[in-house]
């Protein structure tokens, strides 16, 4: 078995496991539909501290009765699990399948690098699989901090992203074009992968924020949405994650300019990829500026963040497929 074949097999296995994790999280959400009580948030260990942390019950679905001692069933529920217990069970299964899928993805990316004898970030297939590894790894860290409520959107994104990679973006291992033979190749694209992961996680939180805030305005927070932090806290979580990714994206553009000087003899040439990278930067800069100076919070700022995420994905997929330029080496 060659390293390239093992890489492909590992990635296909990862997609199957991500789909199973997605199904588990869908059942987790469905099982919580009959839970009418609104969970009350309590402090947890989150990346944004006590000011924005969802509770153990509100953020991760781990209620006190499921953590600190034996599970006590509600009256009349002695014959089986309660809705909350079923939701918790399938949530844990979803995380378990996600961990196995991530292990397969890491093995696939590593095997791809061994087969190519280089850093596996030379085309759309390799960038997508690496970005999904970073996104899922970041999610699992956040899940330990009380943010398991991101499980459904993250596994959906991972299943779609890796599925597109192995079916649409896949290319056989090939040597890099001469312009990529530079240390800036590793620096520039690795930074793009990490910042892209932050943009995706922040974008997913923003989407959930829109859903939660709309339900809160109606005053009927039920089911799994009751286990999410309140909308205000989710807004702050999205802001902190995007604020982390923005400087990295700034560095990505700067490193790309240095690399362009090395490869093509100019720092900036208005190539389609460069233009859309700048457009994405401007959108997220507007988002951060609006929040810090104009006091924009909530829905208005969230819409800008989602537009920025859409711009990021168009920069990656749309520009590669629809336009030709010096970055066309990264296409399919």
C-alpha cells in the first residue's frame, strides 16, 4: 500500500465518520426538542472567560446531574432515559466519532505529505483537508471548554469540506511548480489555514447567534437552543474568535506579498486571488471597526461577519474555479 493510497483511504474513512458524528449530533438536537425548561447558564472555562462562558448545561449539555453524580431520572421516566439524558448520550457519541474522524484526517494529511515529500498545502485538495483538520481540532479544544454546542455545524462543515475534497478537488500527488519552492510557501499557506479556521468557527457561531437571538426575541427558547449560551454571550464569542483570526489573515496577506516578490518579482499585482484576499480583509476590518468604534453589536455586526466568511470561501473556491491568474496552480 502506497502512502498516497493510504492517504486517500484515510480521508474517505474520515468523511464516513464525520457523517456518523453529524447524525449523532442531529439526534442530539432532536432528542432535546421535548425539553421545555430553559437551561440557566453558569460559568464555564471558555476562551473568552467568565464574561461570555456558557454554562456546563447551557454550553455543552453536561447538566450537574450528569457530571457530579449518578443520573437521577425524572418521575415517570424509570423505564428509559429522559430526553435530556438521550440528548447527552448522542452528544457524547458525536464527539467520539469526531475524534476518530479527526485522527483519520490527520493520518491522511500526514500520509499525503509523505507521498509528496513536501508540506501538503500545494493545491485546493490539500488546503481543504488541512483546513478541516485545524477547524475540527480547534472545535474539540473548545468543546472541552464548554462549547460542545458547536458540534452539529462543525461536523456538517467537516463532512461537506472533506467530501468536496475527495470528490471534486482531488488531484494526484505532483511536484510543486517552481514558484512554490520557498519557505514562504509554508508560512503563507499555513497562516491562511489557521486564520481560515478561525473565520469559519466565528462564522458558525454567528449563524447560531442569529437563530438564538431570533428565538429569544420571541420568548420561547426550548429544546436544544435552551442549552446554548444566551445570544449576547454568543455574540462576544464570535467577536473574540474573529478578532483572533484577523491579525493572522493580515499576516497571511503580508507574507503572500513577500512571497510574490520572491517568485514573480513584485509585491502586489492585482491578481484575482490577491484582490479577493484584500476584499476579505476589508470586510473583517469593517466588522471589527464597527464593533470597537461605532458600537455595533448583535445582528448588524453578525451579518458583516457572515458576509466576510462568504468572501473567504469565494476567495478560495470561486476565484480558483472562475478566474485565471498567477495563483491558478492552486486550482483543480
